C-alpha cells in the first residue's frame, strides 16, 4: 500500500468547485433578498450614522466644521439629498446639557441599529450561527460592532485630516519641493488624488471589521483581508463602469432628480450584493473540506443521472483538493486487501480511480470511481463486517471518522443518505440471519 504523490491544492478543478459551491449557497441562502433588506435599512440608517460620525468629529475630536463638511462631501451623492452644512452648524451650535445629549445619542444610535442588525442577520444566515448565540449576545455584539465601526470611521477621517494638515505646512511642502521625484509623488498622489480613494479605504476597513468579527466562526484574518479587498475593488470597478455608461445629465431632462436616486439605489444594491457574495466566499473557503466531502458523498450513480447531474458529477468526481491536503491518499495494488471482518473502523473511503470489491456474507459488490464505502462503520462505530480489496490497481482517499461525521452533521441530505444506508444494512443482516 503506497502513499500517493501530493499535488497542488489550487487547480482549475478546485477553483471550479469553489465557484459552484459559492453560487449554490448564494442562491440557497436567498442572499439577493438579504442584499435588498440591507440596502433598504442602510438608507433608513444613513442619516443617523452620518450624524453620529459628524458629532464625534466635531464634539469629541474637535475637527473644524469646514474640514468635516469637505470630508462628508467626498461622497458626491450625499449633498444631493442632505444639507450637510446645516447638520454641521446645528451640531456645532447645540448647547444642551450632558443628559440631553446622552438621551439624543441613544435615540440616534437606536435608529442606526436597524441597518447593523440586518447586516448581522445576513452574515449569520451565511455562516449558520443563528442558533449558536443567544439573543442577548447577538444584541450585545451588534451594539459593540456598531460602536466600533462608527469610531473606526471617525478616527480614520481624523487621522486623514491630521496628516493633510501636517503635509500642508510650509516646512513639509518646501522639503518635498526640493526633491523632484518625491515632489511628483507628493503633489500628484498624496495631496491631489488620495482624497478620491479615501472613501474606498473606509469601505475596506468597514468590510474587514464585519467579515472578521460578525460570522462567529473565526475565519482567518488573511482570507478576510482578501475578501474585503476584492469586494472593495469589485465595487469600485462596477461604479466606474456604471457611471461611464449612465450619464445623469441625459436622464435629468426626463426624470429630474429621480435619475440620481435610481443610480444611487443601484450602487447601494450592488454593493451589498458584492458584500454578501464575498462573505459567502469566506464561508465556502473556511468549510470547503466538509462541503466537498458532502458533494462527493451525494454523487448519484452514473447510470441514473441526467444532463445536469452528469455535469455536476464531472465537476466533483475528481477531488484535487483532498488529494493535495490529505495524507491518507493511498494506492492499492490489484487483489490487495484494505480491511477484513473484525478490523477496527478508522474511517470511510472514496474511490478516486480503479475498482474495489466489497464482500459480505458471500455476496460481492463492485464499486468504482465516485463511490464511497466504509461510511456506515464511521457512524455506528463497530468493527468491519466485510472484506474489501482492489480488483485492479486503484487509488482511494481515506476520510477520517471525525471528518466524515462532521460533514454529515453539516449536510442534512448526507445525513438522510447515511440513515437510509444504515437501515438497508440492518435489513440485509436480518434477512441473512433468518
């Protein structure tokens, strides 16, 4: 019995399987509906969130009203619907006592909570963590992330304002002017163009915070960073393409201000669609092993499949990912026995290539590529009651019992198939005992 040579984990087959699982779960979890709900509640909560950020900038961080207005107006859609100067003037002029400010702050915070709660629900629907947390813990976590995000955004704006103030000082400006190469970077990138991309930086920070803290399944920081960056770039590219095709001045003649509202709504809807799609990508990456096992286990018999099932079988029948990461990939020679009655159950097996014979009570069953065997023993945890050997040179993957049970718990269809096989197995044993 020889160990198979390890292969690369990243192959076109693995990539295609990932895309298939991502689209499958995206549709199963009704994420388009969740994206619509997030979009609506974002619009509902946008003004309260903007007010809180403005209050933090002016009343706590003591940013000048002019700077706060210029930063808020970096988002060109905001001035179309909100008089930001009026909000800033009112925040600056408010002279209420501490108790009144606290009460107003709590009320505004509660209005903004609707958006964060919907966002939490959508992510928990993806990662299936609804039942793992108590309702009180969900409320506390929602509030904590809401506070954290608002303060992160406010602090990022404050840091940016401070950096710009330092860079605009005569000493720094003259120093950069003395070095032509650095002067080009300073004037062409840092001072003039960076502000255009600053909203994308804020979006990236918010996405990274949500992806990392909300799911409750401790995804890797690396994959959260990649997903947040991919979502930010995708949304930025989409907006550039969308606004290059849609000239609002042409539509304003017909629809007036409605044209700007429609395009803004499209931006928001697609942003949350991208946001949930990449959250789903994190989930598929984090639990790819279990989902791939489930797809392999649920592959139908070749003679019973239609066109769609044949396509799915062709996509999943070759598990490059398992071959690459699993040390229990084995090559069996012809007539080599894998196990016999009385042997301890160590796991289930998947046939990558070749043919395997399972003999029980004088009857033999021939299995080939795409078939599982030994799965019942993983569940009932009893010694083997059959003899399994290779009828030709074969390659198999040994699935550890814990991994197999974990897969079955995550997939209800796989669990139903296991129960059906256990029932058939006991019926078979009862018939031969009689």
